[in-house]
């Protein structure tokens, strides 16, 4: 199995908005040199989830893990993402797809944000 990881964020027209998302991708690749990572955006930026997924699969990924880089369970995570993931499963039935929890629900991130909030 060759694992692909899609870091999925909201998106923005401002190119600077992408920098933290791409920094996460670079850190994943540094920490896991064999990782195949792509960034994708729900709107206002490219690539979108199907395009990023197609690139990973074209590069040999046989499993795709989608990691939603959202702080909370909004409409994109609650409604749009499950529909998109189902469409991906239908398009590539031989690829294993998994969906990570929204990062804002991860206890480690909540702890980190709390530490940053009180940092002087």
C-alpha cells in the first residue's frame, strides 16, 4: 500500500493564506520522507480535492487519507466533504479512502492553542 495524504483546507483568494497549509505539508514530508502529500482547498484556491487526489493516485498512491485542516465542524466538514469523499470512492473504487478527524477536534491541537493563548 502506498499512502497518499491530502491536507484539506478552506481556501482563500489571498496567496499568503496558503503558506501555513503548505508549511504543514513540508513538515509532514520532512518527518515522513516516504509520505506523498498534497494540499487541497474547498473553495477560492486550487487544487480542489478531486484534483489533488488524482495527482496522488497518478503518482502511485493506493490509499488516500484526507485530513481536514478545519478548527470546527462547519458546513464544509459536515456536508460538503462527505459528499466529495463518496464521489472519490465511486471514481476510484480500488483506492482505499479514509477521513481523519477535523484537526480542531484533536486534543493535541486544543492543548497547543490553549498554550499559545496564554504565552507571553
